[in-house]
C-alpha cells in the first residue's frame, strides 16, 4: 500500500495536515479496509467508519478553529478525502457530503462580494451548524439531485412557501446519500410566490433534523457501485422550518456558489483515492503481498510489468493536475484556474475507470472475485463520471466552449438551448449566470 510521500511533496503540506493524512491511512488499514467488503455486499451505511471519523475529529476538518474545528482549506480537505477513498469509496463519498455543508458555510461566508449586513445575518447561522458538528458530532447530508435534470438547469423542484413563523417545504430529493443515517439534511429548495414562476434567484437552503415531522426516507438501494452510500429517496411533506434553520441567508447561495466553481468538484477526491487504491492493490498482488493470498511473485511477466507502468503514468498525471487544481481553489478564480479544475474533474472521473479496468486485466480472473477489493473498486469507479453537475460529458462541453469562445460570447455559444450550461462558470458576466 502506498504512503503519502510516494505522491505528495510533503514540504508543501502543513505538518498538522501530514499528521492527519497519516492517521487516515492507519485507520484505513486497520478498520476501513476490513469493513469495506461487508459494507459493499450488504449495501449498508459505514456506521462504524463514521464513528471513528467523529471520535478522531475529522467531521470538523473544514470548520474554523474558532468554533473547535481544524480550519483546513479546500485543498487540504481534498487530500484527506482521497486517502479515505483508497480504502472505502462509499465512506469517502458520503464524507464529502458532510464536509460540503461545512465548507459552504465556511468558505461562502468569506466571499468578498458579501455585504457587511449579509455577513452579520450569516454569522449566527453558520455558527449554529459548526457547533452542532463539533459538540454533537452531528453528521450532515447534502441532498440536491432531484432526478431527470441537472440540478442547476432549472430552479429546484423541491419548493418552500412562507407561512406564519417560517416556511413549509414540499418535494423530494433523489440519490440522497446518508439517507436515514445522518443527523441533519441540508435541503436546497426554491421559495415560491403567488403569481410568479419559480426562479433560481429564490433558492433557499435549510438545515432539517432527521426527526422533523413530514420528513421520510423511501425506496430501495441496490446499485452497481458505491453501495454503502445509502442514497435513497428523501421525501418532504409540509416540513416546517424557521429562519433559525437556514444554512445561509436568502440570496447568498446565488451570489457565492457560481463564483466558487471548485466547490462543485469535491466528488473528485473520492475517485482519486479509488484510483490509487486500485493501483496499490495491483502492485501488491503482483508482488504476492495480498493478505490472505499465496505469496506468489508474478513480476516476471513482461506484459504485466508494462501495464503497471501505464497505470502509474496515468495515475501520476491525474494526480498532478488534480493537485494543482485544488491548490488553486478559491472564490473568483481566473479562467485558466477554472479550466484546469474542469480538466482535473474530467481526468479523474475517466481515469479512475481506466485504471480499475487495467488493474483487473493485469491481475487476471482471480481479481474479479468478491473476496478481492478490486472487483468493488471497479464497480465504484464507474459511478463518478455520472455525477451531476460535473459529469464527463458536461466537462467536455465546458472545456471546449471556454477554449473556443470569449467570455462575452458564452451565452450565445451553440448548444446552450434550454439552459444546458447552467453550471458553467461565467466569470464577471454576472453571479447568477452560473446558476440561472
């Protein structure tokens, strides 16, 4: 199994982050890896892994130190997520859902385009969530997808309407990871008004406790890969919320998220980790060092050695671009930084599939057995390219459009009929143009 110094320049990483990266690898080897087969076979949520992460303080890694967290940057979070992904993809992917809620409150609050009044209204809301995550060891889910459409292409179908003392939310969320296992759901919805069509400008975010009346989890969960995410349907029927339940004040989501496009690329650390895990298994297998297997040395076969060389070359260029893209993550990035991020997202989601497939081809038929982790990694690897809003096809389109058209031409570039490019970063051409 690889060590972090095999692919990171540790002189460029804060010592406390190096310490936590090493600790994740210890937990991964001792606990996450042995539990992963059962989680996958049963499609059960990784409850014990979360208990370990909570006890070690990892649920607060994106939370500012003043609230009891670690204050890790987005770049530092990404490295942690990738290390978890080496051992259990489902744990890493759901860990991202929790940390995304924390990150939105952390980083959007610091955006320079917020007014003093907006920050004053935001401050107590985010503190409430941070305190819960630290004091209660609360786990947050962030269900956004609603099925059948890119969640940025139209206003959310889940809607809230003002009532006495607050709002009532009605709707559903598809692929709601951690459904039935988290403590709080971050619900993205559209506030509606009599006589007015729903608008992106009226997007609202509420934090809803798992036991709130009107909230229910429905459906079965038996997918190809990422089986432990427990991403079932979340139904909201007249769920009552108040201003204290807001994740952020009205209007801030639309001012901030389009101007921090890296925030929607936080699924990629999981798949960077899965790719590394598949490579590590291949190396150990060919050396005869897989636990529970005969110590057979298979390194003498030239065809297998050549494939390992190809795998390493692909893995190294994926990680180099991904490392740079996340090191540049911030609000109001440049066009070059956004294009590198899109390219990193694309390369990770496509490359992880290539590496997992090469691993199976190189290790041979035995690697397809359920008793081997490679079969699970292969299935997990197929999921990343499908995940909105940055699917592989969308990334191909965005990269080509940004390369071929000037910023003031984006709205008229062919292919945007019906608002197909609504999560495309548009720079200074207006905040809501990225989430229209």
